C-alpha cells in the first residue's frame, strides 16, 4: 500500500463511507502471508497422517513418533510470545523473512533425518520459524489493509486456517502412498523459496523500529510457561487421563509461570506482551469467544477423521475427501462474512455461524456404524458454513479497534490464545473419547480392527462392536456441541454494528508495507 493510498484511506474514515474493497496492493501482501500460513498449517496436519510411517521407518513406538508433533508444538509455544517484541525491534519484514528461512531450512533438514531423534530436533527448528509466521503475518496484513478492511483481509487469511485440517490428510495420504515420507517435508521447500522471494520483493521494510529492550523476566516466565503447560496437556493423549503425573506436573508448573507472567506484565512498563489491552472491551469479548470456539472446533476436528477411519474403515485419503464439504461450506461464507463484518460489525455473523455449527455438530451426536455419508456430508457442509462466518470475524473484532502500536501485541495475544485453546480442545476431546471407548471393550476392538488389524490375529469382530464404537463417538460429540453452544454467550456481546477504529492519521500514514 503506498503512502498516498494509506492517507486517502485515513481521510475516508472521516469524509464518508470507507472503501472496503481490497485493492491490488493489499491482495499482493495477502498473497505473501497466505503462502506462509499454508506451509505452517498444512505441515501440522500432514505430519499427523505420517505417524504410523515414522514408527515403521525409524523403529519407534507411538509415543516416540508423537514427539514429531509435540516438539513442533512446543517450539511454536516458546516463540510466539516473542512476536510482538521482534516485530518492534527488527521490523515485520525482517522477522517474516527470517521465519520463512527457518521454516524452509527445518523442512529440508527433516527430509534428511536419519533417526527419530534427529527428526524431532529438526521439527523444533521448523517450529521456531512456523511460530512466527502467523502472528507476524497478521500484523503485516492488519497494517496493510487498515481497520476499515480488517474483516476482509482476515477472511483471506482464514482460508488456509480452515482448509489446512481438511487438505492436510488428503495431501499427506497422497504423498506417503505415491511418493515417500520425505515429501511430507520436501513439499515445503519450493513453496517456501517462492514465499521468500515474493516477500523480499513485495513487502516494504518498516520505516522505523522502536528498538525496545526485551523483557527478560517476561520471556523467562511466558515462553517456558506456555511450553510446559501445552506439553502437559498434550501428554494426556498418550496417558488417556488428566490425572497422570506426566500431565499434571508440567501443566501445573506451566500454569504457575503463566500466572506469574500476568502479575509481572500488569506491573512492568514495557512487558513482553501488554495485557493492558484487555481494558479494550471488544478485544476482551473477542478473546473469550475465540477461546471457547477454538476448544470446541479443534476438539470436533479431531473426531471426524477418527470416526471415518476407526469406525467406518476408510483410508486416510478417503477420510480427508469425506471432510471436503466442510471446507466448501467455509469457502462460500468466509469472503462474504469478512466483507460484511467491515460494514456492519461481527456480532450478527458470529452468532449465526455458531448456530449453524451447532446444527451441523448436532447430527454427529446421533452417529451409528452405518449412518448415511450423504447425511454426514450435509452436516459437515452446514458446519462449514458456520465456520466461515465465525473464526475470522472474531479475529477481526479483536484487531479492528487497535492502533498500529497495539497491533503487534494484539496479534501475538490472539495467536497465543489460538495455540493454547486448540491444544486444550484436542486434549480434552481425546481423553473423553478414550474414556468412552474403554467403557465398552467391544468398541475398542472395532477401532483396532480398522486401524491395527494385525493385533487381532484374524479374530472376527462382532457387528455390535462397531455400533458401540459409533455410540462412543456420538457421546463425545455431545461435549463438542455443548462447547459450541456455550460460545453463544460471549458472542452475544460482540459488536453488531460497524466497529469504530482507534487508528489515528499518523498510524495510517505509517502503515505502508508495499514497495513503491
């Protein structure tokens, strides 16, 4: 966006109805950010598909291969809190390019891994880069578009966020089946190189950086606190319970460090993350809504492929294809919701979207072993329509009221919330599902027959086992449906009219991120 364009955008805010159409400059910046988001988000879901392959290739067990995901997640958690400081200290362009280089380097090294230990180490390098891609990308997009168009640009950014969990299993299945596990990582290299060159050309260096000193105390509290908390939570998947020492000890220690950071941040002059932003009512409501939404959404997202594979006996590739209606629904409503959010505020769309998601999830509460795929696809499509009307308008609500100096902290905060809430949602639902399956031994037998048939040694599995397994999934979906319904409470308080920006004329004139 050129300075003149930005300035004109500022005058529109005072002279009359703003032009919320995304111009070529903003779309080019969005292209940069979307490329980075695609790599970061797809990588998580693609690697999840390759877990069995890693066990076979490196002679490890499920717990060992799971570290390829845990290590990545912990690196994300450790580096995300640095986003705001790094952007202020070095500029968004430099940090974004550095994160892309780290991610591509990590991807190439992962493809060269010779053991499970080396693969986990290289995944950590990937995570250090990937953790900065989304928050820095959001900062770049928000500043490029300005507050009048934040809903529209968030809708663009939301496409890879919502399609990643759907496209990942399809892509992962294809790569592993027709190429090799190495391509799960190698595919990032050409995309990443294009993104690096594209970013270097399109993004403009920040006109000034504030050179702030890093909040050492805050860093030593928040980064390890988040990492330990998420490690404890994610360990519940392996342990099948929340009361195991491996879960409780790191989670409690991490939570104590996070609470200590809150007290520190509220007293420090320049904390690592400015929690005083919570004085902004709209941002506070958006954060609460996003937290509940992400817990429910990622919890449910974990169940869909497991049902199709474990109960219905579908391949990973077919399970991914069966989830496609959800992505199609989201693609239909997301651009509309983004544009209209800029005109009339997020409240009405988020409320409608949550209701649609509840209706879609409600169908899965009554799952059977032979429930019609047409019915399930229709339910997923309805849920997708709701997703497209929900996630990014919430994000837009959080960022639209911030000025340029507050955007880095706001973006970092939303990414911390997303990462933490999604991990909690996945863990809670995984433990509830495991408990429901254990309550009936036949149910577990059905899952094993479709995922690890060699363990049964050819023993027959009664048809009733699949019915019991489907019922266990249905009961677990009840929890996700309730969580989505609860999201209606904070969503009710989101603005239902156009959000008034706090951006000043000086902020607008300093917003350009495009080359001239």
